C-alpha cells in the first residue's frame, strides 16, 4: 500500500528529499530532468512535487496537501508597473512567453514575430536574444523570452515579475507539465494575467478540452465554463490562430491601462549581459520608465556606462528608447549582472560614485553568502577533500550564475567542485592557459569555441566540454567528481573450512587439506586464519584448490579439498585451524 506523506503548499527540495528518504541529489536530478533547476533550499510547490514523485520509479508514495490555515494570498501588483502619475503616458505591454520545454515557446515567438511589420529589420531572430519588440495593428508589443530549455528558474521568475502578461504556451497534445505549473505559480506570485496559447493544434493528439480540464484544476477556469481565462488555440507551425493571439494580447493589455512616466530619469532592468570581442561589454535591458538616450550615463550594479551604442535587440540603431522598449547598449566598464536595475544619472562623477557604492555593498554581502550547512561541510571536510578544478564560460550572466549555483549542489564531504575562473563570453586562449596551470577542465555553456582556442587546447591536452543543456553539463561534472572518489573495496565472505592435515610449509607457501564446513571454498580468494579464539592472520592469499589431483575453482560445503596458500612469512598451521574464505572487489564509486 502506498505510504502517505503530508506536505505544505510549498516545500524545500531538501525537506522533500528527507521526507521521501531519498538522497537530495537524486531529487535535484529528477527535477532537472523535468526542466526545473532548484537547489536544496529552494521551494517547489505541491503540484510539482506530486508530478516528480509520480515519475520517480519504485517510490510507492502518495503526497497529500496539508490543510491550509490561511486562504491563498495573491501577491499584490507591483506598483512600478502602472504609474498613476498625472504625466504618465500609455506604454506597450511587456509579455513573457512561458511554458514547458518543447511545448513551442520559441516557435510561437518566431511565428508571432514573422507577422510583425518589423520583419525587415536587420539581424533577424536567428540568434538567441531575450527580448523583442514587434508591431501588430500599429501597436507595439514587447516580448520577453524566458529560457525554458536551460531551465533557469531565476530568469523565469524575473521574467514574470517584469511583465504585464504571461502567454502560457501549452502543447495541446501533451497538456500541463511541471514547468507549466511553475509558470502559473510565477504569474500568480507576480499578479499578472495569463493568456493560454494551446499550441500544436495541428497535431493528431491535440486535445484542447483535456487541457481546459487540466487548467480548471489549477483554478484557471476558461471563459465558456464561467471563468475568465482566455485560451487561444494556435499552431506555431501553420500559424493558425496567431493573429487572434496577438489581438487577444492587446485586448487584455488594454484592460490593464498600462502607463509609465517618460519625463523621469530612465531606469529599467538588465536582462542579459555579455562581453564581445571588439565591442566590450554589451547589455540587453528593458526600459521601464523614462527615456534612455545615447550618451546617457547609466549605473547598473557595481558598474556604469556612458551609453555608446543604443540599438533595438534586433540591431537597428536608435537614439532614444522609451518605456517597455528592449534595448541593447554598449559602453559599460564591465559587464553588469543579469537582474541588476539600471538607472540614468546626471554625469560621470555621479555614475562612478554610485557604482562604487553598489560594488562595496555587494562585497560586504557576499561574505555572508555561505549558509550554515555549507560551512559545516567545509569544516568537516578537513584534509580529506579532493577538488575538481573547472573553468566555466557561459553566454549570459544569468546562465553563468545558474551553472555555478548548481555546481555547488554536487559537492560532498569527499569531493567538491572548485571554480577557478568563470566568465561571460566564448572560451578564450586565456582560459586554456589558466586550465593548463591549474589542471582545470573547461566547461562552455551556450558559448562558442573559436578554432584557434580549440587548437591550443588540443596542443596542451586541455579538456574543453561544450554544453547547451544544463543537466547534461552537471552530469558530466558529476562523472568527473565520481572519478575522484576513492575506490570502494567490498569484501564478501564465501565460506569456511577446517584444516584436517598439513602437507607442506615453507616461508612463502602452505599446502594443506581440509573440509568445507560452510558455504564454499574458492580460488583465487583470501582467507582469515584462526585457531580457537585467536586470529593467526587477517589475510592470506589462496592461490589454488585441488579436489583429489584436479585443480578446481571451488569446492562446496561438506567436501574435502587441498588448499594452496601464498604467505608473506612462514605460517605454521595445525590440524583444527579454521580458514574463512572471502573475496575482495574494488568498485568505482559514483555520486
Ligand atoms: P520550446 O522548447 O518551448 O521553445 O519549443 P520549440 O519552439 O523549440 O518547439 C519544440 C518542438 O515542437 C519543435 O520541434 C517544433 O518544431 C515543434 N512545434 C512547435 N510548435 C508546433 C506546432 O504548432 N505544431 C507542431 N506540429 N509542432 C510544433
């Protein structure tokens, strides 16, 4: 019968693993397989937990929700989103496209953008960018692409907070999945409206009714069943329903009366940052308030810029960018971090001072970043710890942070990952040189490996591993860590024998005969030798067994045999001494 476990509405990964009596790494691995990146201390909700538990083979466990004391609170809307100031002006909606991996987020974005009048723009959307603006019926819509495949919960959470509306992409042939639930949760937390895009309706197994049913179980009741959730049937492939989806987005946005001030200092959020050779740090940002101009001084976290180039995210040069506009800007002294708020200031002096203050605040905070369990683990490790040196390069700051955070979860008391260097941008010759001096493996995540760097690495025999999927990268690191674990030696007792006669004893050899009293005697094997209560030798090697004149590999209980032992020193055995046979296996442990 299934064991029942009660959990709250949300539960930390660590607690859930404990309740399930599972190693936390197994649970984290299972979550990753479902596209959810969560560390030990992060919370997952009941529904996600239930799906994961259902997918864990061999666990006969039923989760039940603990009764709630309080009604479910809906987070209040961010006041920043809708300015009520008198001078506020209408602004385009910011829409996040979210959903489970492979349900068609990218395809849907592509097909929406392909309808846009902006399609003549340079650059196109062949490369991954995190925000786009398009026009539909002469009105602008800003889309945020929240990476699904890489499964970065942090980015997705930011995505929801930034937005006015979430388009929840659900493949109609697959239905609601863990990341769908995650997106619903984020949208609720951020208090934003959800429009459901029932995608892939061109496919054979598409079942929109089943999807509506599943949505109602999540308290998303569709309009025809008396609720207010909009479900638009679409096919990113055939473009059926796409114009209607865009209409719907504008309609829902209208109800929200989205406004922002344009005469305030420009401010917004950094959504991506990278360093490009020849161009220096490049940041993608979303302007939330004010108008950002080329030449402005902006501060983001511990760094600042005089905006040198201002472009749309598809590469059109612009001079100004108002609220809800995604932009690309250059001119930063160092790459800002994903999630940093940016703000325009009056002059360079102000920019420098504010950036320095921010950097100082960050430094004093980071010393406290380690939590107590990590600290205890470090203390316990003492000298036993073996470390795997690695260098991590990633495409954007957000993914770099996620990769490094996830790597920390792989540490054990015996082995740990040591990130000797990390950065945003392609793998470089510098990285290879550093790997050479530190013996590190280089991991590239969503980045390129230039030919000259590859050659240098080949010459120096440096291992570079490139990944686009985070859990595959983690699996690889895990394998590397496993190799560092000392081998485990397993001893298995196979049988006992009582000595009935001694035939020959030299400094290196004993040949004796006896009767197997339990289990069996085997060769090759080892024996423990005892006389009465005294152990004469803990370990002697058995090199041969004879049944009569014949060499054999094993002798069963109750039979007589000859035993040939190889000894390190002379071992004088006597009739009545006992031999305990055991075998020894060396097993490579894994994490
Ligand atoms: P994402 O991981 O959510 O961004 O999903 P993708 O956009 O990469 O799509 C995953 C797969 O589903 C791809 O092979 C797409 O070609 C396919 N796909 C996406 N939308 C549709 C659709 O409307 N119909 C069909 N038949 N396939 C689709």
